[in-house]
C-alpha cells in the first residue's frame, strides 16, 4: 500500500458544489453543516487509526435521505458534466503513475469509499473518504464495515507504511521456480497496525496477484542471470539482482518486484544455477 497526498478540498465545499442551485437545493443545503461535522469526525478517527469506532447511525442526515446523499455522489459527482465531476477527476488522478495505491499494481479505474456510502451516507462526497482505486480492489472491498482495528484497510491518505520493509517473498526452489509473498511486520509496529497490514494484504488477495506477476518476471530474469553467472559466478547474479531491487526501492520500499529481487538474491540455489530451472 502506498500513500497518496490527501485531496485539498473541504467536504462541505464539495457538497455545496455538487448540490449547486438545482431543484430543491435550499432543502438539500441544510445538510451542509452535517456533512462538514461528519467529515471532521471521520478525519479525526482516520488520523488515529480508529475508523472502526465510527457507527453508521452517526452518519445519516436530518435533512436528506440516505438515498439522496448517495445519489449526490452518483449523479452530481461521478456523472460526466455534473458540477462535482472536476473534483472527482482531480482525486482520481492524484494516485502517482495512475496505479492503485491499495494493491500497488493495477491501474486506477474509479474512486473507492474508504467507509462505504451505503452505510455512511454523510461521507458520500467527503474527499478524505474517496480514494483512487483499481476495479478489483474496489470490488473486493465491497461495503463491509470494520468492527475492530484489525479490519480497517490501510488508508492512502492517513497511513504511511512505506518507511519500513514489510512485503517479503520466498523462492520455491523447483522447476519452474516460483515466488510466494507475505507480510513480515517490523517489531516496532503496534499490534493494531501489524494486524491491519495483514488484513489488507490478505483481504485484497495480494499474495496471489504478486505470485502470478512474479512468474513471468522470473522467466525474464533467467537470461540476465545466466549472463551475470557466466561472467562473475553467483556473486555476479546477486549484484545484478541487488541493482534491480534498489532501483525499485527508490520508488517504493514495498513492491512485489523489490521483494522478488531480494528473495532471489537471498537464494543460493537460484544464484548458483537455479535460474536455469525457470
Ligand atoms: Zn488495486
């Protein structure tokens, strides 16, 4: 999971922009202070890693129905040419390289409600609750409500776990060689953060995604590994893989590619000829 710079927009301003001066706008705008208060509660909880403490009953409006709030997003923010569409587009384009920050691999396809709008309607257009996301991660996250700290997905605006290396891989020393991925939590993380990273990794099916990607990468590396081994033996292979790993880590510490290169260079079997088994 990679961090993304939070959107600069205030929730109430986005809500007012979406409502505009359309039909019934006087009644609908009465919900604006509720939207602002809801966003403030949400941001405080997200900053503290406490999103699981927020309950749906506290995120409904006295002035708008749940459906009206949800449709504010659907019809006045997502729909092309709608008043909120520029904000939608700006948030969607905020992910570096247009890659989903939740899986770090697939392209961004939409915005995900970190807390689902079905259960938290006052957060339907709150920018801090809208995260650029790929179609698969969005679909997998669905409309689940976290009930304990270990069920809160990592939030790209509020959580930054890229200072530590936590994504690791092991090489299956067989023909063909393969990689399996997992989470290794640093000892200085608090237990809630460690549980969240594991939940995020497991629930989004990242182990399978990365293993599938690693297969062709391992085959492609056979050629360069053979050349390095011919010139300098196993240490030559390790050197090339270390360069690849360091190049990836300059972008992000935790990518499946960096974890793969580290695992391969740690495998004496691979570096001393296992690359031929690919
Ligand atoms: Zn994704």
